C-alpha cells in the first residue's frame, strides 16, 4: 500500500486520556451492577475478593491491552496486524474484541435509554406523589412499552454518534472532561446525603466489615467476571484508546490510575445506595431492580428527594454515556484505520447498525419477551451472555497470553509494556500476567461450561 500515512489523532493531554479511559470503565457496571451484586453476596468479604480480582487479574490485563495499543498505534485489529503481520492468528483476538464492542453497545444502549426515561420522569415531577407500588410499576410499564424504549435507545445512540463524530480531542476527550467531573460531583453530593441519613454507619459496616461466612464460590466467580467488565477489558477499548497515546506513555502508572478511579466510584456508589436502603430498613440484596425500582422510592423519602432522584439519574446517564462512546470508538477506529473510511461515514453507519442490532434487545421485555431462540433466553439475555460471559473473557485471556508469553519472548526487552520501551514489566506484574490472570479467566470459562462443582 502506498498511502502516505495521515497524521494520527491523539489525546491533547495525559489527563484527558485518563478521564476518557476512566469514563469507559466507570459505567452502569459501577453504579447499577456492583452495588447489587455486592449486596447479594453479603458485602464486606465480597468487596475484599473483588479488590483482589481487580489487582491480580484486571490491572495486569489492562496493562497488556494498553501496551498493545500504544505499540501498535492502530485500532484493535490493526494493532495486532502492526505487531504480528496481517496473517497472524493473534489478529483474531482483535476481531473478537471489535465484534464484542459492537454487540455490547447494542444492548448497553437499551439500558442506558431507561436511565434517560427516568431522568425525564424525575425532571418533570413524574415520580412525585406516587405510592411505592406505583413507582415500582413504572419500571415494568416502561420496559413493556416498545415505542418508548426504542425512542430513548435511539436518542442515546444519537448522543454517542454526536460525540464520536468530533473525533478524539474535540469529541471524546472534550466530553470526558465535562462528563467525568460532573459525575464525580454528583456522586459526591449523593454520597454526602446518603452518609448523613440514618443508614450511613450501617452501610459502612456492611461494605467494609467482612463476614467470610457469606463467601461462596459463586461470589468469587461473580467478582472475577465483574472485575473484567467494570474495567472495560476484552472489547478493544484500552487497545484503541492507548493507540492515541505517544509511545513513551507510562502505562503502568496510567492503568493504576484508571483502576483506582473505577474502584473508588464503585465503592462510593455502593455506600450511597446501601445507606439509603438501610435508612429505610431495606435489604441490601434487592437485586437488579434496586436502581430503577427501589432507589427512586427511597430517594423520594429524603429531604429534597425529587432533586436527589434527578441527580441520581443524571449520574447514571453520564456514566453510561462516557462508557458507550468507548465502545462506538472501537468499531469506528477499526473502519477508519483498516478500511480507510472517513470518521463521519464510519460513525453514522455504525451508529445506525448498532441501533438495528439493538432492536431485538429493546423488544426483549415487551413484544418479543416470549421469543427465546437461545436456550430459552431472550435476545437481550443471549447477547449479554455471549459478550459478558464469553467474548470479553476469551479476548482478555488471549491478550494476557499474548503479552505475557508470546510478545516478550520474541522481542526481549524491547517492547515489553513498561514505562519506556526498554523498561519491562516488573517481575511481579509479569508473573500475574503469565500465570494468575490466565488461570483466573480459564476458571470463569470452565465454570460457565458447568465443569466446576460450584455451578
Ligand atoms: N466498564 C463499563 C461499565 O462498567 C462498561 C464497558 C464500557 C465495557 N466499555 C466496555 C465493558 C468494554 C466491557 C468492554 O459499565
């Protein structure tokens, strides 16, 4: 190919990169999912296991993804091509990641759309003067209304397209610099309100006083799987975002910062939600309905309740948006770098394709709730399982194996991930990446195949 290389986009600042990558990591997984799984598994002990999974498995794999992108300087597929040549089987890992990001965005946008609907409800006073039963019913009514769900899904994707159209600096980075500080401020405000309520002390004890009798093998596997999801691993996000970094970037320091931000937000969100739940004498293990059904009821009982509900759903929408733009960027970057498309064409077409692919998921709670072509699962459940349980862990496993074993052995001390091109991973991280992380992911996969006794 004789194309003269166009100057490649890059981040304006290191800080901008951290906010964008943390924005990807901090999403529905932190605000919606972490609190409810931590609640279901009894709090403290689960939190410890989760922290161990982030440190021992998540951070090493994040470093590996960042190393691939920083070195490859291309999208998730192209970086493998750049490093290993076009015919290499490792390119399949890149492919799997791009497909994972594409499918993930299709149903993530549906759930994110729900948060838009609640935002409107909260802003228009639609939550006020309702009994708890009525508020709970609102959620069931929403997901059962195909037109409304699709409208919000489309609107959410339009916002994504609008941001990603702007490119790296003026799109993703600029918006991350707006969304993330706003998100931190909103969370802090809600957190303070939560801690001042009667349930504050109880929430702290629940989350930080481990009760190891509650720890089950299931909890361990959930912690592992969630560590993966919450750090946005296995879908090419970190590869793609790191490809806009300069080759000197210190990925060890960067990955630690991203992981710390993500973890702090998850813990603070959980504390906030539990404090509100405990102040109403509610169980912490309320499950997936916690955020959409239970939480609005609880927030509305507090002083300035309507305002708090509004702020909470704004928080949820911001978190979802800063995550979903990273998924869109993975696919868009692939089309730009590998197929030579313009950003404009790639973004608009992918946005539309994702919308179409998401329709079956949007309808999975209404018109198509009885369409269950996949082992009795709806489209939504099947897409979620395919991506979260298979594609992401598999891609992560091969990323770990690639950087841990293959890459380093071929180019000793030149391209190992570290502060500089010369600096390698310290022996400790190397050990985690080579043995601990792959073993852990294989454990997740075996469990899913039903090959582990815990089921
Ligand atoms: N980490 C995000 C969350 O917690 C979700 C997410 C964004 C993601 N990009 C991803 C998950 C890529 C896996 C892969 O909600």
